[in-house]
């Protein structure tokens, strides 16, 4: 393992007893009586130990993608292979001939390989990666190599061998793996001062990437986990250090009060996931009634919600506070040329593909040599019998060597027919044939065999000349033979950022003691303590003081704020719709100022000022308006000659500015009191909403499709490809599930036209209808599971084109004015059959150009909502 340390100088008896005593702790005596420095031993031997762990235990070799224990396991199983299953206990015992460590490490490695369902076929209870259940004892379970492993991993003729740890057997240095096995299986190992974590990738995608590389095309690789789930790989960084992959569980709404988890994040089990959910519930981060684990072959975790909890908000909270979302940090490290190296997954694939091509070349060259030998011996054998050279054996010669020399001489006239010289071994091999072979030798059959060998040699040479094309075909055959059932399990998507403070359950109550200046959720209740609002223990709070100072701080159990608290509440960062209306006095005798502003994002625990900062400034009035309301105040001035004692202050006439703005002067005279005259309405208008179809979420950041301005009771309509619809409010926490066809602002009067296939009747139908508000998903086509939606049109006057087929193929295509063909009815109506003839296609084409006619009332007026407009294609 390491080079022998050079001995120090021998210590002779000339040292004094005192000197010997000093040196006995700094020297160690070997069997030969020589001594070594302990510091040198530590430095050299520890590095040897660390190198051994890195090279021989924890980190995979880039050539075959295997750790040493995995390589020895597969080699042992190949030695034992007879097509039948072997007891795992027997496999472990046989592997110990090659692996110098205990049986536990071998058994664990074998179970991990078996659970990956690629190289090993298993029988018995091998555990469950979903639930975390362990495998049964080795004496109860069995295994054998898979057909894939036998095809791809082994070829003793091109394998490099070395002696085992005890020198009694041989083991492969690396196995000739002709596939990117390392990326398919993934690996994780911790060595001394080094770690490796390569995530698993999709079997089919790796083959496609290898083919793309051979065709000199670009490709991308992203992880695919056996547990499924959702993955955000935007920071994958090619699997190198510094990258991160966010993985989420697949959570769907079963109904309004039940969520179901059908896929879990990689590296988690149903048990650990449920534990994290229960812990979050105990801490008050989420609010659930109970959790049921129905996992068997597939994951099914049912989460029953409390009656007053939003399922959409709970899903976000599960991602924010439990293991339903985890971040995985890859660290792609491999052994290359006996040294560890950090290399990206794309380069690993390229190296693996190049090695596969090189191994295929070696196999072809080996096959050529075998065919050359076969052709040479077959040709030699044919001449030997056809030209009756075997009769030289019947002649009386003094020695056996003379007979062999005579046979060699008899071949002299035919040497030009051969491709290499005739050796003594060739002649000996010919003479070893039994006499019965001589009598039954078939010249015609020998010619056919030689021709077949020559044909195969031509094919192999052609493959060598077109090695890249041959390698591409090899990968295509692997994909065709073993790719079925290995489609991607993990859905790649972009995750939205979940603000924990926005989805956490309000598990505490915020109180304030205005007299003593304390605030928090742990104040003792007395006559001076007042309830403010519900909050969570991770919220921030905003506090305004009477002197105009304000601060944002994290809510605590009990915290001293100041004795002049004017206003306190939970603070929402980046909230642009909460507007603060303020009237303040600038200094002790200064003018009365008014301002409107929003507080979006500031530094926590830093003190800010609403006023100009003059000494003696004071806030006279403050209101917080969650939707930008602007009230009207009645201002009473202190009595003063020639001054109107009462005046109105309308905040609606005041522009909203930044929090650092000084404000406008309202008056220069002292104020006696301020009272509310009239509550105001929102001055912000509707909230502009966009729909991001990458993550199926709403946002106000102008990402995706603009839906419009929303306010009050406005709704959003979602239509799915399955022929279903539902409506929601415009809350940004909403999730839009299913295969979304359209998301838009709901208009109760908007007419839709839909074509669909009715499986029960066997015909295509069309219907015109308006949607209604529905919290639950409702079908607007036939309920039969085999019925399906063709198209849906939002045009005012849609036109349908029908092209016929079969025995009606000669019929001219028909165009249907849908507005005249069928009237507008409920979405529950069946609709009208389009045709009874065989159809090739039914599709909406350019709509008709018509004007909407509006009926006048008795006074000649038209309804506001029925104004005549020219409709055009949406």
C-alpha cells in the first residue's frame, strides 16, 4: 500500500540512560531493531490511509463507474453465474475472496445495487426505497446478474487483471463497462477529506446524449430520481461543487380538505417525510388534523386538513417548513488515473462514450483476430484433406518430427493460398484429428464455412472503419432492448419562491402594552395589555412611535419597543398596496404636514423617521390602509382670529410617494383635534395579475400571461385539456392543477364554443355555453372517461370546418356557422351532433365577421353592458 519508510540511524549502547529515556517516546522499535520517528510515521502513514480510503473504498472509478466493493461483487456474481438465483449469503461469502473487509459492507453494497434495478435481478424482500424498510436477512433473499449486466459489463478477454489482496485469486482492475453506468446509478461516498455525490440520471436520456456526442451535437443532462417528484435544476452547475438541485414532493388536492402526496423527494422516505410534517404541525407552522400513510407499491400519503385551512396555502407551507422540499448539493468527484478529480457530468458522459467506443474497437479487433485464425485453420484443414496431405502420416519415417517436417514440406505448393505462414503448432493440431474425421470430411461444407468467415470478417472490418456509426447503432440497440419502462420519473420545472412568512399558520397572538412599551406573543394578560392581531413566530412587526420614528423587528415572546407606541401590526415585506396616511407636526411649533406612503422593504431593527427629523416633531394622525384607501378627515384648529376653525383633509387628493418624502403642508396653524369624517375608497385601482404557465401560479411581477386588473369579487377561470373548469379568486397563493388549457379573467357573459367526442354515442358534438363560478372542478363535456375535448373557441362568431373520410371522402369539406348552428345554453347541456358521416378532421377556422345587434328599450337606450362592438379573432 505504501513505500517502506527509511529507517533512522541505529541507536547504539553509547547513549546514556537519560538520553535513552528521552528518545523512547520519539522512537518506535521494529522487529529488526530499527527505530522510526513518530512524526514521520503519522505524516506518511496517515496520507497512505487517506489515499487508500479515497482510491479503494469511497470514490468510484470513472472507467466503469464502480466502487471497489461493487466491482468485486459483480465479478464474484459473474464467476458464480449459471442462470439461476443464488442466495445473497453465498454471494457475500464468495465475494470475500476478493474484498478485504467485512461481510456487512458487501451485503449493504449488494442491497443498494439490487434496489437500483439495473445490474441485478432480485428475488425476495429487498426492502423499499420509498418507505425506508430494510431488506431481509441475506439467507432469505436471492440475486443474479441481469441480462443488461451480462451484455454490457463483462468481457474477460479485454479485461485487465490484478492479484487480490491475498494473492490467491485475480480480480479486474476495472470492468469493461460499455455504458455510462456511473451517471445512471449515481453514487455517494465519504472519504478522508474528500466526498463524492453524483446524482442518478435517466437511462434513455443518457443514451440519447451519448448519440448526440458521437454526432458532435450539444446536449444537456439533468438528474432523474427513482422516487420521482419535481426538480428545479436551474443551479445544477453540471453536477459540480457549488451547484444545487431543489426537489419537491408531488402534492395534489384530493378535495377541499385532503391533500395527497404521490411522489417524494430523493433521499427521503415516507416515514421521514411524515415525521417532518408532524413536527411542523406541532410547532404550529402548519395546521392539519391527521396523516394517513397508505404507501405500498406507490407512495400515497393523505393529509387531512382542518376545516378553516386553505389547501393551497398548506401546500406552500409544506414546501416551506417540511421535507416536502429539500435541496441536494452535488459534488461530482471520480478516480481517474489513480487520482481523484472533480469533473462535470457532461465530461463524464463524454469520457464514458469514448471508452465505450474504444472497448467496442477492442472487441472488433479481437473478433478479427479470432476470425483470421478460424479462416487460416479452416483453409489449412481443407488443403490437408482435399490434397490428401494426411497420407504423409501413413509413411514409415524414423521419428515423429520427421513426419511433421514431411507434412510441412507437402504444404509448400499451397502456402500462397494462405494469409500467414504455417507453424509447427498448426501441423500438430491437424495431426490430432481422429481418423473418423478424415473419412467424413465434407469439402463443400468447409467451403461454406470459409465463405461465412470471410463475410463476417468483411462486416467486422467495415464496422472498424465506421466505428462511430457502429457505436451509435450499439447505443440504439441498448435503448431498444432495455429502455422500455425506464422513462423519466422526475418532472423538471422551475420552482416559485415561497415566502415562509406568507404561508405560515398564525399560531400566536400579538399583544402590546402601550403603558410600559412592551410587545410580543408572550405578554402576561392584564388591564394594560391589548390584543393586536394573530401572527406567527417568524413574522416581522412594524411599530410607529408618536415622535415619528418607526422600526421593523422580528416578533418575539416579549420585547421592549418604547413607551410612546402609536401603531403596531404584522409587517408584510414588498407590500405595495398597504398605504399609510399620516398627519404630523414638524418640530414643536412647525407647520402641519400630510403624506401618504408605503413601506416595502427596509433593514430590520433600523430606526426610520416619518417626519423631517426636527426635534419635537409629533404624529397627529396615522392610519394603515391595506388596499390604499383614502379617508376624509375633519380638522379642528385651535381658536385664532380670522381663521376658519374647521377644515377638511381629503387624502384622496394627495399623491402616494416614497417613505422618505417630507409630505405637503396642510396648515401652519395649531390643531385642536382630528376626527374621521368619511371612510375612503381605494385609490390604487385594480391589482394587475399575470399567470406564469411555467409554474402554473399567479404573480404581480409581470411574468407570463397578463390576465388583467382585479379587485373585489373578481374571479379567475381555469380550463383544462380534460374538458374541466373551475374558478378561483385572484389570491397569489392559488395553485392551478391539471393540464391547463387556458387561464383568464372570468366573465360570466362570455360565450365559449367547444367540440368534443362523445364516447357513448360515437359521434362528435359541438356546444355553445357560458361558464359559471365553481370552486370544484366541473366537467363541461360528457362524463364518460373515453370522451375527450377537441377544441374550445372564445370567438363571438366561430366557424367550423369538417373534412370527411372513408366512404364519404369525396364529399366537399363543410363549413358551419356555429352561431346559427346551435344556440347558447348551459355548460351542462349535451350540445348538438356535428355530422353522422366519417370525419378526417374537425377544427375551428377563421371566425366570421359579424356585428352584434343590440335591442333598444322603450326610450331608445341600450344596456351599458350590451354596447354594439365589432368582434374579431382573439
